[in-house]
C-alpha cells in the first residue's frame, strides 16, 4: 500500500515538474505554436469525447502489436540462443536486419496492407520482434551451463529445461527489452498513423496540426503521453505477476 | 580392510557403480585434451567414497560421466548393473554452485526432480516437504534461494536429492564455498544423511579432513589425464566423533603426505605438454 502511494506521489511530482517547465518555456517563447499547458489541458477536457475513439484504436494497435512482437521475438530468441548450430546462421542474419530502421517499410506496407490498422500493427510488431529477439538470444546464451547441467542431471528433457530454466531465467531481460521498446513502439505508431489513414491518436495530432489548432494538437500529445504511462504500467503489472522472485 | 561397525552398510555383492577403464578426451579445433585415462573403480551399494586430487585432474568430468551427462570416449560406466547413457532418476549430482533455480521457491526447488519425472504436483510437494524436514529447512519452504544463507542452500541441494530417494549421490566440492564453521556443520549433515539413507556416495573434495571424515575409501587421482593413483582404506569413518580421534589425524597426515608426493612428481617442466596433445 505504501509503495503504491509512493508511486502515485512520484507521478504527481513528475507531472507537476513537466507542466512547470512547459509553462516557463511557453511564456519565454511567446509563440502560439507552444501554448500554455493550462490551455492544452482545458482543450483536452473539451475534446476528450472526440479523442477517445482514436485513443482506443491506437491503444489496441500498440498492445496487439507489442504482444505479437514480444511473443514471437522471445520464442525465436530463446531457440536461437540455445541451439548452437542455428545461432551460427541466425546471428549474422540478425545483425544485418536489426539495424535497418523498420520505418522505411511504411510505404511498402501501405501498398500491401492498405490504410487500416494492419500496417501499424505489422510495423510495430516487427520493431519489437527484433528488440526482444536480440535480448532473449543473448540472455539464453549467457545462461550458466552448470545450472543447466544440474537440472539435466535430474532427468530433465529439453522442454523441461526450457520451461524451468531458460524461460524464467530470461524473463527479466525480456521485460527490460519490452520497457525500452515501448517508446519506440509509440513513435512508430505515431508515424504510421500520421502518414496514412484517418484513425488513431497519431492522425488526430497531425490533423490538428494541419488546422493550425495548436491547443488541440497539444491535448493529443498529452493523451499520447498518458497512453505511454498506461503501457508501462501494464508491463509492470504483468512483470510483477511473472517475476515474483526478483522483489 | 579392517571390519568396522558400519561394515553392514556396505554390501560387497551389490555394486552401485562400476567404472571400467574409463577414458575421456575433449576435442576442440586446436587441440585435444585427455581428461581421464583408464580410470577404473568399483563402489559398493551404500559405500561412501571420497575423491581427492590436484586441480584439473578430471574429477568434475568423472562425475559428469557417472551422472550420464557425458559419454566416455573409451571404457564403460555402469550404475546398478546398467550401462549409463543418460541421466538416471536415482543418481543425484550436486555441483559447487548447488544448481538451485533462483525463480523457484525452496519447496519448488526441492520438488523439481520429481516434477521433471512427471510425479503429480501434490505428491511431489509432499515428498519435497518431507525432504526439507530431513535437512532441517522446512520453515523456509516459501522463501527463495536468494534469501538463504550458503549453508541453507547446500541443505536445499541435498533435499532435492533426498526427495528423489537417491541411491547414488555425486558431489563436486559441495562445501567449498562455505565458511569453516558452516562447513563442519554441513559435513555432519552429510554424515547423518548417508547413515540414514545409505546411498552410495562419490564426493569430490579438495579438503583432506573432509575426505577422511566422509570417505570409507579415499581415491587419490593423478594429474590430467586422471586415473587412480592410490586408494586409501579408511574403515573407521562413520561418526562425528571420528573427527577427534587419533586415527583421524593419522589418516589426514598420511593422505597429505601422499598428496605432496604426487604434487612433486608432477612439477616437471613439461607438465603442460603432457596434459594436451597438440594436433
């Protein structure tokens, strides 16, 4: 209970700090392109009913995409990391593909998958896939051989080793990767939504920008930040359930 | 061999373990390393053996072979009449770092061997709980290994083996990470466990006292490639009081002397060349 209060207090302090800096900057610059946070917050209050469907679509896209990407990336990473011969082939391939900014495939995906949710989901899933893949592979490779030997001596099969040793050992690393890639996921979401289609919070922000409606634009940005916080908290919640032993 | 009061535990017509001229060679791209060469030994059911020898004499490899984690290059490993080809349910291997899983509770760690062997979850837990009681850590069943002291982790590793009703206990310097007092305490635990459960034991150790306290026979190994250099009978072992006896100290002195001799034999300058054959 105390920990939860501390967390809420932390969020409050962080929010106030951000708003204060924002207000100071806004006053200093004195340009309508950076309205006061009070103006943006008021606008958020007024526009929330309009905004909610867009937010819901975006949240759904990013959650689904991150789940698919993490699941596939972890499984592939663990298998590659624990299979020496496969790793010989997969590792170079991985290092060729990993640094390519996946965002360059937006035009291709738009042509192939249309303007709906599919391009955003595929793109985000791909970005997350590579990040968790690399993390899971490295974590699986660095597993203590003695630990594996000990459990094998109990008569454990490969499946048992995966279930009792490899997966739980690498889970904390996978969650770290997931947390790091949340920012990237939202950035990719914004870019795909702003380039094509007429749904999602990314579209909403860019649309307001096109109308030179800066207060609405910033209201959308605040909503996006809140979506990010929600995502982090979902990840933390799942991690607490699955990685109890680290507390 | 003198007949001791504990002789009844060691049945000569039942062999827990037979090693027949076992050899093991590691091959890598650059060189091959002979870890073991013509290692032969027989351990009777319920007999506790201690193995001592210089670092890198292949003691760990030997345990891995007996546990079925590795196949010998030459020779044969037979446990209870069966040639070992894969890990066997009632053979327990305890390594230096205990092999505990930090993400499982003490109880689930103790039950792991049973769970892996498809024993039902409730039965596994009941058996594991019993094993925890045997080693005296039943109050910590819900804790995680990270919360335990070194001595308690060692007890947990023993409990995991006991839960499987082990009849062959293999230990690789199990107490080397413990402080002197805890180490002595755990030596007593090992002694008690062996007396109650009557498993055959192969204990690899660096400590002369530990070997004399816990080995009815003490096997002295040569440097790599490891083989049996000498076997010392130590029939008086089997009680905690042995530690204070004159025989104990004589045996320790004898063993220490043999170790020193074998060390001076191998201080030859071409020591390294003997160990690995350049390809």
